[in-house]
């Protein structure tokens, strides 16, 4: 009798410990690196003390990377063309067997899916959604992309707005499922895969020239800011070996991006239009990138992306 | 025998409590999908999931790069029984660029940037908590939408 009681007690204790560990994973985003600390320290100026005190009490931090959908929109709006040749071939999907490869390529295919959809390449979009579905299933992400999603996509192929809604929903569902099932590290791998693919697509569409499309070049240069977010996301899971590998890759990219200059040449100011409920953030900003650094950046992005999809 | 049953009941109850606590987090996904996304209106949700359980007085920060010439809509959702959410958009020098307190604690606002900037959205669940209700914590979601491309007018 006593033995049974002890056994049940042990079980409960183990369970509580497991739940505590899982819960602590939920708040792992609270960690931050030095660069982010600098940002936070700088916020201590000119802030009412009560507000600052409140922010110091609890520090839950979200890092929001440009999603595959946003990146594809940025590429399209820069005036870039559609080029199917640069996408990850759908036949590659069967090559991915590890969690790292499946997660990275779920991100990669999500970016390709967004790009094909924005350029109204309906047949390709269905095929890329099929790849994303296969990888989501491989990662045991339940209900993110099912037969119903595929049917919805097929039924709405001529309605771009509806297609974008479906893509955004599948991306959020996968992301939420991973985060809420204590697999946040996998979620980070998906995000990094999608971000790298977006950067690769933009880089490839320049055809190696800094002069072909200035707006596209600008989009690439400003990914330096998003790389800070990527590093912060990776820093949230220092114990994970796959994340350590990605950290190494992103550090190689960071070393090149550090040679790119982005400077605000005026104070950041804002103007709010109450009637239309919109605020415009105004600041003059200058960027500098040499031809050598641009080429090094393109080569490094291509190298990392090739490693991800191979 | 009686003690065995008691131990088993305690065990099952503990499991149930842990399960309820855990599904509390899971519910934020449906909350974000069913409540948060609607607030984005005609803007396309970017697909990122930023939601968690917060209580009165809790704070959070969100770091995001806002790209030039792109119009963003931020929609902050909370369960009904939580107090209002105070949010500010600040730059890295902590210049306050927008404060929803000046706009009746609105939970939806649009932003455009003239040059690409990394900005920080800081939020706090106010602690003017209604003691009559028993809910002390609940889901809070911060979602971003992007303005769709304007359809080109067909030439006649």
C-alpha cells in the first residue's frame, strides 16, 4: 500500500517537474543577447519611471522576423520578375529526413509558395503547398496543412487574396503548434529557413548586379536589421545542437553584413493622422555597400541556402 | 486499499490540473486565429504568431523591422475580462512614436515608415483590474497585417 503511494507520488513529482521544464521553455524567448540589451538600455532615457519599472518587472520578448509572405511581397513590390528556376525543386522534398532539414525546408517551401502565389503561378503554388504539407506531416505538425487546405487552395486559385489568406493561416498554425507544444526550437528553424530562402530569392533576382534593381538591393541591404532578430531567436535555444549549427551559419552571414552600413541621418519622428488612424514614421536613412561586399554577401547566401536544400 | 484509491485520485487530479494549465496556452492559437485576425480587416496577416498568456500588470515587447513603403496594421487582442492594453511604438533610442493612451487605448492602428527601421512595440496590460471578475490571466495576441496591393485599374 505504502509502496503504491510512493510510486504515485514519484509519478506526480516527475510529472510536475516535466511540466515546469516545459513551461520554462514557453518563456525562453525572455533571454536576450548583448546587442538587444544595448537597445533595451538605451530605452531608459526619457521614459517615465513608472513605465520603466513595469517593463523591468517582466520581460517577455517576441522577435518578429519578416515572414515568407512579407518577404515575397517585398520582392514583388520591388518590381522583380518571376523566375521558377531559382526555386527549390519540388522533387527535393523526399530528401529531407531529419528534423533540421524538414524544418528548414518547410520554411524554404513556404517562401517559394508565397513567391509563386504572388505571381499567380497557380499550378506551382499547389505543388509547393503539397511539399509544405509533406514536411509539416513529417514534423508531426497536426492540422496545419490538411486535405481541406489543399482543396481550399485549389478552389480559390483565381482569387489571390483568398490564396494569401490560406498561406498566412497555414504558416501561423504551424508556428503556433510548434511553439505551444514546446517545440519552439523547431519553430525557429522553420523561420530561419524561410528567411534565408527569401534572402536567396531576392539575391538571385539581382542577377549579381547592384544596378539592375535599386529597390531590390535596398530590400537585401536592410535584411541586416532582420539578421539581429534571427540571432536573437537562435540565442533563445543555446542548448540545441541544430540551433548551434544554424548559429554558426548566421554568424558567417553576420560577418559580411557588418561591412554594410545603415545610418539614420536624421532623428526618427512620427506624424499621426487621427482621422485615418495611421502614423507615419519619418527618418532619413543612408546605406552603403561596396561591390566586393555585395558579391561576398550573394555568394554566402547562395552557399548557405544550397546547404539547406541539399 | 482505501489509501491506494486516494493516491490514485490525487494523481489523476494533478494530471488533470496540469493538462488544463497546458491547454490554456494552446487556446491562444485559436484565440489569435478567431479573434485577433478579424481585427486586421482587409490587411493580410503576415503569418507570424505572437501570442501568450498575460495578466494584469504584465508587460511584453516585440521587435520588428518595418520596411519602407509598406503599410502595416497592428492589432492587439485580449480576452474580454482583461483590462485595456497600453501600447507604445518606440525606436531604438526610445523615442515614443505612437502611444495608444492618446487614442483611447485603441487596439488597432496603421503604420508606414519612410525608411526601413527596426522598431519596438511595448505593451502593458493595465492593472485597473475589475475585482468582481475572477479571471486574472488570459490570452493576448499581437498580430501584424500588411496592406494588399491595390488592384490596377483596367484601361478602357
